[in-house]
């Protein structure tokens, strides 16, 4: 993605995912399953497989339909990931001991509700980055720990080679007919995310990554937001402390909450993509806001060396729906080995 950097473009070159074990992801549910009910929750570790494939493997092992197996979030294929899966299982029916060929089930517990998309609160990452040379990145890493990074939607949102976005535009023009609702949702989300990224990029480029009169701020750790017509000392203090975050448009029909310079910037970005704007309105999506800033919590790092190879190891937690690659791109100029 050719998008602006919050901390300046990194000069240090590196590679990621040199092996699956270099990219670990673990869901943070935010609560404990209650231990009773007709839903069986499975805590599963997978290595080198995607979430949908493991869901089908679980369905086969338990003798249920693939559609009845649910998960909270999609996890990277080229990684070691731990996440929850769910399937319906009658209370009076014994829970069998099941082994999966391509994953490990570490915990099985009952719960009163079905696991739905977006149930988990966060993801915890442990990443091993291979550096081209020995280098100290403490200054950049400290800035990221203090101020976070730009909250771009990652490349995964747009599909391989941007196919999801291309298909969204074809769907809007009528060139592509899409009957599958899940596929429609993927394409719509890709198009909406693209517009958001352009707005975020424009604010950084315009030196407007700071509170501006007419802004809408999101309360950190929530989806609640409010508009500030005047930027006073209290707003600046709350922004600098991380209590409130800048926000950008997740475009849809309806009037935008922002005004002034911010509204003009967002409008200029949207006007550059009339076909996408019209398509999202036609699809019935409504105006929402998303944080432009991505706080990086529990952020720690260390360096290691193996013969003449140098590594940076980082760990951090991000809210669900945010992308580790948005953090990585601010640390190093990296190549994703898994793509080749």
C-alpha cells in the first residue's frame, strides 16, 4: 500500500513470516465461557492453515455440518494462531475426544451462547522480524509505543492483488453479478475500507493528524464518538493522553457528523471515487466512524542474533478488527516471505 506513514517511512529493510512460527496470533476473548449450555467452544491452535479450513475439519471430526461451526475472527494462514471455534452440542450428549490432523484442540468448554463474528475483544501478536543488518530501532519503537500508528486497513482486506476491491467496482458497475451475500459483504467492506484508507492518508499528508475544529473523536476502547466544534485545552490534553482518538469516515448514506476543514478533506477524498461512493449508498450502508489512530498496547521488543542473522522480536495487543501489518509497516520496510 502506497500510503503515508505516521512516523516517517522506515529505512531499515527486513522480512517477515520466514516461517510460520515467526508470526504468532492469539485471540483475547475478554471473558471466560460460562461452562454450561448447548454450545461447545473449542480453543484451537493451527499452523499453516486458514480458519475456514479448520472449521471444516472440526465439523468432520464431530459429525456436524460445516455451516454449524462458527468462529469469532479470521486468522492468518501463514502463522501459528490460537482462536475459538464453536458448534452446537446437546447437553445430554457426551463430548468425544477429538484429534485434528492439521490443528490442536487445547480446551473444550460449554457456553450458553453461540460464538459469533467479532465476539473477541483483541488479538495478541508475537512477531519475529529478520533484519537485513544489525540496527537499533529503539527511538522509532518508543514513538510507536507512545503514539500508536495509523489505523489503516491491511492488505488482507483487499484480497490477493486487490481482487476484492476490483470485484467491488465491477459489482457496482453491473459487470459482475454477485448473488452470495457473504461475498457481497466482503466486496462492500473492501470498497469502504479503501475509502477510509484514502481519508487517513490525506490527513497525514495534510499535516492534520491532530485535533481540528469540527472533528469527531472516538473514546478510546469504545465505539462511542462525539463532535468538537472548538478545540480547547481539555480536548488537546485528552488527545495527547490517548483518552480520545481522531476518527475518519466509514462511508455510507446519511450526513457526516464532521464539519469545517475535516469535512472538506473527507469530501475531497470521497469525490475522487464517485463509483465507489454511489455503490455503497445503493447498497444501503450507513455512515459510521473508525479511529484514525491505532494505540499499540502491551508493546515490548528485544533483539537477537543467530550467527550473521539479526532479528527484532516484538509483541503487542491490538483491538479486534485492526491489523498487525499496520504496526509492522511503521517499524521496518518489510518483505512478506510467505507471498513468494
